[in-house]
């Protein structure tokens, strides 16, 4: 396989042909869900309007104006995010963590809407990850002073390998049996920190203790989505691992994509 964005796996027998995820799907679902919620809110207002008017003559009109203003502001925000994705340029340029959290809060509803439209949860998640990656590169600040931190999954190490790399990746013998042997030289070349995180709690603890200026996380889409939600305030680039033998076993990482991610954050 060549260079790619987020990849999707197919079952335990192998992977689907390469497909690059973009933020378009997630932003489109967010717009659709927002429109449905606005319609539901308008319907609820129609039911409550007579009671509001009876309580105070201006209550119904004031509540409608507030609801309309909120819907218009949110709609304009989604439109600007969509235009940013289409142009490949961040038109807002501020508060990437807040924006990621705002649209991330819509993920459960977007996933349900995607399912109704025949799109898998994995495809919706990959699109949100693409959106988060775009924010990490274009608009994220660098409050930390600990340099770049790379978090790897335990399943990247070859199954049955006796070397203990969870505490120190430099224990890798570089035998070539897994991609870890290719990542350690990159760590030495670019000077970033790299650790094997055996779970989300350890990953968050590493970020808290090391205070990195940026994070590159390699994992499956589900764990990446959980990680995005748990790490805020610093740029996080996510790379979905490849799973030729199925989940959590002898996974791989696209080395070109990985090195490109390192360079993108290092140039910030």
C-alpha cells in the first residue's frame, strides 16, 4: 500500500482497499442532525408558545428569537467548518480544542444518522478523525514544552516477541519482525518521545506527566476516538493502524504516513 489517510479494515482476513477519509462525511451528518434538532425544537416551541404567551405577552416572541438566533449561529458555524474543509484552509483559525469538542459532542447522533443512511460507524469515525487531524495541523496551539510524544498500541509488537517494550521502546532489538523496529530509528532521527500505551488511562497519564507540545497516536479508530475526547488543549494527530490479521494482533502502521505526521507537527 502507498500513502493514505485513515484506513479501514475488513474482518479478520485482511483489509479493504485503501480509502482516504475526509471531514466531509462527518460535517454533512452534523449539518443533517442539526437541521433535525432545529426542526424538533421549533415543533416544541409551537406546542409551548400558547402557554408562554399566557405567562407573559412577550415570552413567546422572545423565546422564538433566542431559538432562531442560536440555530442561525450554529448553522453559520457548520457552514464555515464545511467551507474550511472544502478549501483545505482553516477560516476560523482559533480555539481548535473547543471546536473539536463541540463537533465531537455530536458524534453519537452522527453515528446513528450514518447508520440509517447506510454508512458504517467506522466510516463516520474515520471522517471525524480526519476533521480532528486537520484542526491539529492548521490551528492548534502548543502550550506544552515537552516536545512531540508518540503513543503506540501494544499490538504493534509482534505476537510472541519476548522483548519488553512497554516500559522502554529502546528495548526493541530491531529484528524487523514488526513495524516497531522501523519506528525506533525515526524516534532517534527526529528526537521525539515514544511510548507503548497499554490503555487509555496510561495514555492520558503520559500526556499529563510529559506535557508534550503535540501528540501522534497510533491505534484502531475506536481507541483513537476515545483518545481525542480525553486529550485537550494540544494538537493530536491520529493514525489508524492496519490490521492484516484482524484487531489487536500484529498490527501495522504506514511508515510514510507516520513520518509525514511527525514532520507536520514538527513544522508547527
